[in-house]
C-alpha cells in the first residue's frame, strides 16, 4: 500500500502489541473494489462498505476525519466520507454510521469505528475459514519390507534418502517421497539371522557411517557406500551389557570431534569420544593385517587408552534400563532417561579431561 507509515490502530481499540496491529492490517489489506455507486457495476447483492476499505482509507479517516480525538455526527461523517473516499454512496455511509452508533448517541469516535471494523473483519475471517474445505491429498500406500518393530527412521541429507531399520535386521532405503528404493539385511557373524535382534541405530552424518546396536552385545559401524549399501567397517565388542539406545554428535565447526553414546539394560551410559573422526574412528592395530575386511575393536582397549584417536567414559545413571540418551553440546552434558520414577531423568556433566562424569 505504498511507503507511508502505518498508524497504530491496535492501541486505539484497546489491543496491545505488534501482533494485534499486524492482524488488524492483514484483515483490512485486501484488494480495492470499484465504487458501489458505479452504475456499470450493478450487483444483486450489496457489498458492505467496511469490506471495501483499505489501509490507506483507514489512515485518512484516522488522521483527517478523527484528528485530535474528535467525534463526528452523522452529517459530518457522511460529508467527510463523500469528499475523501472514491467508493460508496451516501446510503452506504449512513448505514455504516448506524452500525457503529449502536447506543444511538448521535455521534461516533475513532475508537468506536475501529472497534466495529475490527470485530466485523474478524467475523468475516472466521466465516471464511469455517467455509473453506481443506485440500487433502489422497493417502499413499507405502511398501513395507519390515517384519518387526521399526527402531528408528532418519533422513540421510548427503544422499537425500530416508533409512529405517527394524528389530529383525531389515534395512530399508526410501526416496524423499517415501517410496521404497532398496532393502537388505544388517547381519552379524556373531549370531544366526533367526536370532538377530537390533535394539537401535544412529547415523554418523559427518563420516557417512551407520552405527547399529545388537543384543549380541556389540556395536557395529558400517560405511554407507555411494550405492547406498552397508559395508562393515568396525565391530566394537567386549560390551558388558546389551546396548539399548544410541546417540551420535559431531562438532559442526570441527567434524573430527564426535561422540558416540549409548545406554544399556543395566542403567549405564557409555560414550566413545573421537578426536579424528574424519581420518579414522580407530586406527588399525599392528597385529591386524591390512587385508582384514573390518577392524575389530575391544571396548576395554579403548578404556585403557590403547587408541590415540578415541577415548571412553561410562557412568551408572539409572536403576532401570536406560531408555534414551542424548549428548547436549551447549550444556556439555549427557541427558538420559528411564522408567524409574526416582531416576527418570539424569544429567551427566563431563569434567575438563573428558574421562569422568559428574551426575
């Protein structure tokens, strides 16, 4: 409506705040319609004048017609609108005055006019919303290859794909329209397929890897290849209790710094802290040949400091299973939860060394 400064109608009607003023202007900011008295535009049904007033019209009314908080009687009101507006007739002005002057005092103020227009336009807006029919899209039938509970669904930003993994080890890849792209199994050599039980998985986005937790008390980290297939990279074994939930965090400013954390069925929280994740999560031990398909990592070796690029910490947080764990960067702490009322939510702060936690 031009570059003129807008008048604060909200304060005149008792409404407070920028939100009220914005809403008021939104209701009035509609396309102008030709004059009602134009005989070329004959209408069977009369359009009320207040529905045709734009923001500029209201500014003129406020600054010129009702300047210095004065009031207008019917004749003054009609005379002013006749010379100011380019729409409407004397009959329209008369009817608008009667609608505003509900107490029949014979005069109206800007407060009364603004309040009436506000209520009228709100009512019109509510009726329009009630009469509009939502344009719902028809439901989609999605192919489902999972045969048990789905543990998690995550979006792989670097591939523009979704990934889901279920309890029995089925991995499904979907496109952005949730259409099934491919499916395969995330098996482990430590148990047969019929005994396979996955408890959780998490994407390691900064290194294009996927970490999966198994009831066989191991964490397996896979490379996600360009063909969207899982290639086994690391097997973390020697875990005391079954890992139940996973979380992964990486530093957006320094992607080499990352934390893989998990909670187990004994109420513990564990974390592996990486300091050169982009180069390698774990360096290959000397006794292992370079021809090995993957690196087998003992959790005890990490705890004993045998790996220069990874360290390990753990603490007891709950008396029940740790149901979920999350590392919160801005608090520099772990948050975990369980179903026990006394330890339902536990915060664990790392000390400066990053090897101990204060609960």
